[in-house]
C-alpha cells in the first residue's frame, strides 16, 4: 500500500562515494549529508522520504517497481546513459518522476549527454550540485499538492 505523500530518492552507482570522488565535479557533500538534508526538507514540507542507493542495476529496477511511493526522484548516475531496464521500470511503475544530476551532463563527455530516461520523466534537473535534489523535492511537493486538489 502506498503511503500518502511518500517520495523515494534513488541514487545509482558510485554515488555512495560523494564527497570523496571527483570533488571538483560532484562537490564535497557526502551521500549521508545529502540524505539527511533531504529528509529534513521533506519533513518540513509534510512529506515522507526514503533514500535508496545501489550500484546494481537490478536492485534499482526492483526498488522502482515496488512502487510503494507517490513520487520518484532518481539520479541513475552511469545508468542514465545505458539502462533500458531502468527506463522500462520507470514506465512500468507509472509514478511521477524527476531525473536529477549533480553535474551538468551537457557540459561533460559526449556519451554523458544522452539520457535514456529523460523523455519518460516529468523533467530533469542537472548541473546545480546538491540543489538539483532540493529543487526536485520542492517540485515533488508542489506536484503532490496539486494532484491532491484535483
């Protein structure tokens, strides 16, 4: 059963290394710090938030298709450019979704400029560091509030 106003945040491969890996690109915030800040923001917005990180494509697909949430924020990381399975899981879940990226994928290597999921989500926020997530959470709150009113 879906919990009312529950947002799931999924982080893909290597994002557990935030704060240690390529800090000039990804910044110095750790995944734990990011998750804590998002939980605090969610609570003050009347949302329930669950964080999930995996380096395994299958685990991410399983979590998406569990669909016990009302809104998905996902940073598929390297799977952004390669995973038809994650794309298909998002379509199957039929839950409003925002794709986020810490870096601006359009200012990076050519292979990173193509997202296999951007055309099946509500929108994409990238290049704003941790604020990509914060803005996505604000959008999730607005979307869920508007949906309740209709």
